[in-house]
C-alpha cells in the first residue's frame, strides 16, 4: 500500500510540474506577436472573439439552399478564412440559411469582408484590343450583372427625403446575381458593354494556384505574383486567343473587377501563366480568392459587428479576478469546515486548476467569456466530490472506525454518488455542445466544452489526488486528532493513538 501511494504521489508531482511548466512557458517574439512555446509547441492562451476583439459576420443565403450547398459554402468560407491567417476563427452554420463567421484579432474588418464576399471567379476577357483601367468593374459574358453595376431601383419615400438618418443595417450582396425588380417585373440588368469571356472560373486548376513573393532572379518581373493554369475548353481558348493576339492587351478579371491588362508577348502555352502585382497584400488577396474556390450559392452579408480589444481585456481581467476570488473563498471554506482534509482538498484544487489550464493551452481550447464561466463553475463541481468524501469520512470516524478504514470507506462509499453526478453533468455538457453546434451558438459551445473538460479532470484530482494525500497522512501521529477532522469524538482515532504509543514503548 505504501509503495503505491508513493508512486501515485510521484505521478501527481510530475503532472503538476509539467502543467506549471506549460502555464509559465517562456515568451518569445514571433511575427511581432508574443508567443509561448513548450517543446516546440505553441501553448499561447487562445482567446475568443469576445476576449481578444475582432469581427463577427453573419451571412445569409439569397435563396433556400440544399444541405449539400450549405456544406460546400461552409467549406469554401472556412478555407478562405484560414487563408487569411486568422487564428482561432469560427465558421459555423446557424439554422438552415445562415453562417456565422468570427474572426478574432482582425484589425481590418473591411478587408476580411471583401474576402468573404468575393466569388473567386477568374476570367480572361477579350476587350477588342482596348486596355481597361485597373479596378474597373465590367460586365462579362459569364457574369453579366455584377452587383456594383446594378442600378439603384429604390424610390425614396417621403420620410427618407426629409431625414438623413443612416439605415440600421447595411446588407450587401455577395454574388453578382441580378436582383428582381418586383412582382411580375423582369430582372434588373446592369448597364455597360459585355466583354466576351475567354475562360471561366470553373476550369481553373486550383492545384496550380501558387503565390510568389520576391522577383525571380535575372528578370525584371514584378516582385509579387500568383501562378495559375486552366483546364479543358478554357485552356484551349486561352492558347488560341493569345496565339492570335500577340501584341494586344488581354484583361484579367477577378470577380468582375479588372486586375490588370497586360500585353501579350508570347502565347500562353498549355493555358498557364502568372498574375503579377506590385504589393504582397494584393498577391495574397488574389491567391486566397483563386485558391479557395467560388461559392455555389449567393450569400448576403446580413450584419457585421466589431468587438474592441479594450472590451476584451476588461473581460479577461474581470474573469481572472472572479476566478481567483472564487478559488480563495472555496479554499477558505474547505479549510475552516473540514480542517486537515480541507487543506488537502485546497492543495488538490490548486493542482486541478493548473492541470485544466495547461490542458486548455496544450489542446488548444479557445477561451471565451462563457468558457471561463464554465471553468469557474467546474471548480465548484470539483469541490463537490471532496465534500462527499469528507462528509462520509466524518461519519466513519464518528462510528469508531480507524483512520485508514475511514479513509478507504469514505472514498468507496462516496464514489457512486460522485460518478453519477459527474456523468449527469457530462451528459448535460454534451447536449449543450451539440445544441450550440447545431444552431451556431458558439457561446453555449464554449461553456459546455470547458465545463465538460473540468468535470473529467476533477474526477482525477478529487478521487486520486485527494485520496492519495489522505492515505499519506495516516501513518503520522499528528493526523490522529479528532479536531483535525471537525468531529467531537472519534474512538477509532484514540485507538490508533494508543496503539502507536504502545509500539513506541515496545520499541
């Protein structure tokens, strides 16, 4: 028995030491950001949108989608967001027609919204030998009605004429689909010439889309570029057009916006080439739009909101104070009411807190304000198991049981109640997590996840750690005092004390 207790103590000590090492890992500067690393693994605390600040965008489909379309849209949006390099971003479906996109730490929400809104359609158009201005929005034979060129068909009302108050929402179309003009009316058409599309975006080989940062050695190329290649009919048309129009301009259009109109010096063999830019930002934007594909269905930006970083810092500070205060109050209660077991439980509670927080950083788990609330609640749940064990321990001592027997019976008799209550809480956490995932409520998900993790780890600290500490106290003479357990009479402890004195006298 003694050997097992020592081995368990060594295990608890090692786990605690590793968790403390993870929690206080040294900080280094990486890409102008302070990061923490443990064994070459980034263990920086991940903060959600409400704590770190950032942008939340709510997207809605223009028409009722199929299940396959929504899955495809979520995948495309997810890939685009990951292409932005936003850490701990959230892309999830909300209901049947909406998608929530959370971008923590995004300092330029307009740029992120432009990436989400773009369809990623690359076209080469025939301008009949005339160059077009970069940035101009044009009509193409594939996409003849871009949203930017649709005429404004709204008629100002009397109220709108008298006031200059901005509307509450600013709904923006994601695709270039023409909007209907009204009941029984034909669709509204954009104005301007239509240019013939040489290629279509669906023929783009996504594997060929690669960025280039830095000029090629020995050339005068632009320092940034994105390579591409077309397949099928688009590739054949591109080869034929460039062969017949050497010396003429050919405009490159992405999402109906003219990117450039380079002059054709040589035919583009095999339908492959490169889009060059003057800035890395433009190259990254073009790369993300091309690489991560087009949306299979139209989306509308229904709303977007920005959370300031200062609000997030205030929330973090308040949460840390609340958590520390709660831990201190719970520890004081346990010590004052249960005395020696309470001291052991408080130590186990500190170990529990260190293990949970290290687990959050190692997985990693993105902490949100409700997630922190779930973590703080799990501290209280962890104490519940100790309360059951200590309550049973006191009953055993009152009935004359010796300390070792009382410790074993206290844990054994309390285990069914601890197990059942923990399982019930885990089931509730799972239901909340699934509910939040199905309806796109990330707040509920964060709360359920941190609470569930806390329950699982609390089973280890409450049963294994606390029981190990109690067992290690049994051989010491000072531990056989009724006052240390908050009981008035404990005949078993007196018997233990007398037996220890007889052994000492005999020795």
